């Protein structure tokens, strides 16, 4: 087990390096420097700025400097806001993004899985039809559409929740709902189909042949097995909740990392774009590692001693 | 028991006896088609998608407006309105409606065609009123208290005489006075083009990559799959965002960005299919008969892997539509005045407070399309997946 | 003979799919007596497995029991409510399935899977259940039983897994054990071991066993009586010796002619039965074997024959008193 985790961490570092490199060279392939858009700048000031941010050096030297910075967990200064580091930008946005993201993950698990179970147990009856209809709506309608419609109905029309800000718990309702809507639906559908498939398994018949009660059959034998695929998608779910937060944070004007990211894009703040991308990738890989470990706990067939695909 | 007539003990002719009555057997594709046609939501979805494609291609030709024609005088007009009618001394009726959000009056005819904005006299900023002379009568627009009211000459509130669809702009106009309907159709054109082309690009990359990995097997396969693994640990939306930052917004950029990123699933599925099919006897048979590698790939392996590939493809289209609209929504998609469903939605969000109806059309269009592709994908999966065949 | 342990009468089971009703079992009757091994043979699709799943009402969601009764211990299993039926499953009637690879839950240790049966039906502490599980593992000859309780199914070979399944089925000393093709999925060498183990356990524990198989060799070796099924019906029943010596139904004859017999040194040709079993979505009106029967008559196509004969009964018109004589079937060769 420890060797497995070490191996995985090694893979992660390699992947992260690849991402850092790719991101770095992508950002430096952008035609023109970061200060081109500001026409007001006199050539000498621009040269001074370039020198300040090390942009006058050859690209490989910049790359080495950047890598060194990454190793000391320093993502460099923002190009747009003098004196503000990318680290600080992320640190400022992190609490908001974490809180909404965590709540959304909880919503996905706490709503998606039970809804899927209800649907599977009542296959082709009205609870199933209802859940599947809602889930299909949730999967089909893009999160930003859900978010804006809800914003209009519940905040502007009915005034039940604030249109922006997270001053109290009500402020979280819409962003979390909009953020998790797709994945609640997705997980509900997945849980349902996975459970239905598990119901057809021979060992479920064995469990019934033992005379176990329906509850025992469902929870001890059925659910655990059908949750394996659900757990596998949780990694990507977290990733998508993160990227989904770009838009949601934008619409609800939440001061999170996602909004910061979109802002950096509009501002063409390249160090910030790079830094946040790398931060996202790293956070995501840690999540996937956690999910894989969880997966092994659920399914003893997965051996952690070898790094399998 | 003794009432069995003796001729019943005659032997049956052998060949007749062997002719077993059995249900007609269906080929894989016949069976799949039958299942697909039996799936009502999928059939409705196919119809919707075909209509949408036809509308996107030919719709704009039938419109008197182009997607970029601006008419600022007729901005933010709704698709339906309550009309007021004022009659002058000679019995000529002037009809108009009030845009409650920008306090403008627009003249319309009896059937609902918008004739133009009505010129009023100077606004009284203090009393928040604006006098108009309509059909020889002094009419006052009073917006001191919301909602705004129309007052007739004697100071009483004028009642609406009915309501009418907007016959000039069926879906209304946006904040720059562009026809929403033609922009919708144009948006469909862009969104579908991006989705189809990007899906096609992904499809070819995926088939190529997965096909090679699966067919070669061994070390090549291991390395290629490791690369896929690395790619899949990164949120692909991030890549698209980065690529869009590099390329700068535009139709071609977004096609390249989406097209070059989402082939990973396809590659995995193709590889998996090929690996499992490689074990099968008919491939070995083809090989012993001296078939070449490309021939085995295209003639034997791909036709059998086609089911899961079609399903993945159908699922890829809505994700491409979604990513495109998502990018356009955060300002990284196509550039104005080009419209896609994403830009239309984000434009509508800007005017959400004043004109919430503008959100309806792009939101409905993208949601219905996503629905249709999802239902179609589900239907195809049920129809093509052998595991569901009983 | 003493009163039967299980007495199945006119059992009918159908499956419902988009294509309509498939009549898998169309009125099956047989008895199982205490301490005997009853073999049920038939080709795949003959309805033998469905019959046994129907007895404990373990059909999958698309299956439905359409009629009949199954008397066990003075109760009709078909009429019992779910709760009472659950008290019988795994307790008074144990069951073993065809594929030990898929019949055990991959995510639970084998010990847990044995113990949960005991804990369900017996008033026992976990320690007692564990002790009983070790006892059972020793009974089915799993080496180092105590340690292997903690293992997961994937750490066992197929034969060992089937032993675990047998241990589970025997956990509560059942009166009746239903074994649904217990050796089909195993290696040939392992098949014999498992079969002999079953036979041995049956003798030691004195229970009745229903052994379902399509392998006539298995039947000949361990069973006392045989039920031959075809097209969802019982074609012939009788004591194993009589049935092998003088098969009365053309289908049974065909079945016996199609398997090699090592003791037979006459080098006779193996003759497969031509054709394929009937489509049970559209079962024939008459005898289901008509289409493949070498002696088929007009009457066979017209009506389903009743069972003729006591002790060794055959569902064939040739055993009707008026039927013409056919050598080898209803006329013993001189």
C-alpha cells in the first residue's frame, strides 16, 4: 500500500511537470507580450516591466525560473495587479470555492445516490419515472442556464435568496444547486443503472437464496457493489465542479478562484492563468488519488500493491 | 382416450416434422433499428434534430433580416405585447404598445407589425412623465410609479385594448435591435457546426489513436495508454480555455480547441473494443488467410466496434455543444457579431433584470437540443448495446 | 416410500419481455423423497433451472410463476408470504448455483458470506457463527479453514469457491439441497471432486438433493431417480437404473444415444438428436419433441400427450394403448 501511494505520487509529479511545461509554453506562445495591450506604455517603461518580470531573458531561462518557483510553491507575481502574487489571488479565492465546492460534492452524494436507489427499487413505476425525468432535465440543461433561470426566479422575482454574495446560508443555495445540478442528475442515473445491473448479478440471487431480508440484500450486497462505478466518477465530478465554478461564480458574483480565473483571462493576466491552471490540476490529481484509494477500500479485487491502469 | 381416430397414428413425413416454426430471426442492425423505432423519445429527438439542422441551414435565407443588422430604434422589443388603441375624430385608429422597461412607445398595426418608435415631447424629469400626441389626442406616459402607466387626456389611465404577437420580429429583438429569431437560427448554425466538426475531429483522432494502441498492443499500447491517462487527469475544459487564450476567440479556434481535446474517451473505447475483438476467432481466421493489417482494421475490427463508437459519438455532440456555449458564455467563444447559443445566453443574462424574456429563446434552444441528443444517445445505447438484448 | 420432502405439482413459469411471453416451465410435477438424490436432466432451455429457481421463488424481475404448487414441510411454497419464505430459504432449503465465479459477492470475505446465513437463521453470536463457519469449511474440505475465512472470493479457485457455496448452502442443516448445475463451470477434474463431495455430504447429513445437470454421466453416477425435461415439460421420470436400461421416451433414448459410454465396447456410433429445441415464445400445441422425433405421428402434432405408466412414466403418445408398435420404444425387441 505505501509503495503504491509512493508510486502514484511519483506519477502525479511527472504529470504535474508535464502540465506545468505545457501550460508555460502555451502561455508564452501567445503572440505579443503581456503588456502589449497597454498602448500607453512608453517603450522604456515596457522594457523596465519586461526586465522586472524577467521577460527579457531567453525563454528557457524563464522556464527554469518558473519551475524553481513552483518547487517552492511560488506561482509568481500577477502581471495585472502590481505587488499581488498569484499565490495570494488563489488564497483569497480558495475559501469561497472550497465551501461551495464541498457543499456541491455533499449534495451530489447525498441527493444523487438516494435518488438513484429510489428509482432502481421502483423500476418503471412513478418514482422511477419522476426521478429519471428530473435527472434527464438536470443532465441536459447547462448549468449556466439553470443558474440564470434560478437567479431570475428565486432572487429577482421571488426575492427568497440574495442575488449575490454569501453573507448568510441562503446565499449558498443557488450557487450550490446550480453547481451540483448536473452531477446530482448524473450520479442518480449512474446509481440507478449500476444498481439495476447489480440486481441481475448471480450473487444477488445467492443473497436472496440465503433468506436474507430485502434490506440486507440491498445494502450489504447490492449497494456496495453498485457504488464502485459511482465512486470512480467522483474524481471527475470534483474536477468538473471546479471548472463549473468558473461560470457559477461569475453569475452569482462570488469572489472565488473560478471568478478570478475568468477575470485573469479577460485581463490576459498570464501568470495568474498559468498559476490557477496548475493549481487546479494539482488539486484534481490529489482528488483522483483519494478516490482511487477509496475505490480500493470498496472493492477488494483492486490490489494496491501494483500500479495498474 | 380411445376416441383418437386411427389416422392420427400415421407417421408424420420426416421433412415436414423437422420444419420447426420459429420466430423470424433478425440481424443485429434490423434488431437495433426496431428497438430504436420503438423508443418514442429517441424518435422525437431524431425529428427535432433534423428540423433543427434544416432550420439552421435554410432558416436564415427566409428571413428579411441578417444576424448582424442593427436597428437601435427597435431594440429590446418583446415577441408579444399588450396594445393600446387610440381613435381620432375621423375614425382612424392608432395602435401602439408600451415597452415597460425602457419607457418607449412603439406604433403597431392591427395585425401586430411593428411600425416604429413614437416620438414624444420633452420628458418632464421631475414628474417622471412624457407627453405624446397620438391620433390627435394628448396621451401621457407616466413612469413616476412602476409599472408605468398610460394616461389619456383627461388624466384617467388608458386600458389596453388587447394583445398581439410581434409579427415583424417573431422572437422580438435584442438590445441592439437585431432580430432574435434569425440570430437564434444563426446561433444554431454556429453551435451545430462547432459540435459536428469538433466531434468529427475527435472521432478521427480517437479512432486513429485507440485503433493503433489496441492493434499494436504490448509496449506501444502501454505507452500510448499512459499518455491518455495523463491527459485524462487534467480537466479538459481547462485545456480548452488555455487553447482559446492562445488562439484568440473565433470560430476556427474553438473548433480546433474542442476538437483536439475530447478524443480521449473515444480512443479508450476503440482500444478496448479492438483488444477484445482481437481475441476472436474470425480475426485469427482473416489473419491466417493473409489479410493485411489495414484490411483487418477496416474490414473486420471497426465494423464490429461500431456500436459503442456510435454511442460515444452521439454523447460527444452534446458535450461539444455544451463546451462551446460554455466558452462563449465566459467570453472565449465566437466573436461578435457572430452568435452562438452561448453568446446569445450571455447577452440575455446582461439584460436579465429588464428583459427576462430574452433568456428564454437561447436557453430553450440549447436545453431542447441537449435533451434531444441525450435521448437519442440513450436510445442508441439501448438499441446497440448487446447487453440489453434479451 | 415415505412422504416426499418436496412435492411439485403442475408448476408453470413464464418470462415476459418486449417480444411477449416465453413459457419456460409449462406444468411440471415431481416428488423428492427424504434422503434421495433426484436428478433433473435436459438440454439448455428445457426449463430445468427455471423450475428450481421457481421452487424458492428466486426468479429475476422478468419472470413470473403462473400456477402450480410446491409442497414442502406441509406448506405450499407458492402460497407462502415473502417473510415466511425467507425463513425457509437458506435454512430448510439450501441452494448452490452454476457459476461459483459470479455467485459469491466479490466485495465481502467468504467467511462473512457464510456467517451471515447462520446469523440470519440461528440465534448465534458472531463467535458462534464463526466457529460454525470453520466447521463448515472443514466439512467441505477447504484446507486451513480458519485462515481462509478472511479471504475474498477472487483469491479462491473455481473449485474452492464452489466448496464455499456448498458450505453456505449447508450452513443451517437444510432438509433439501438444490444444486443447479454445480459442476458445469468447473474443470473436468474438479467436477468429479465436487460431485463426490456432494454425494458424501448427502449420505452423512441425510438430506434430500435435487441435482440439475445436462450431463448424463453425472446423473448416472450419483442420482437415485431422474426427471428428464424438454420444452418446459417433464418427458420421463423413473429410477435411474430403469431409465438407463429401458428408456421409454424417444427423447430420453436420443439423449442416451448422444453420449459416449466408456463401458460400452461395441463401438456404436454416437447419434446426435437432429434439430433444435422449440421456441418457447411459441410453444407447439402437441408434444414439443415432435419436430425432432424419429417416430412423430399426426397425433403428436395435434395434442400434448399425458404421462403414461406408473413408477417410470413417459409423456409420449407411443405408450397409448392404441398406438402402433415401434421397435425399441413400446415394443421390446425379441
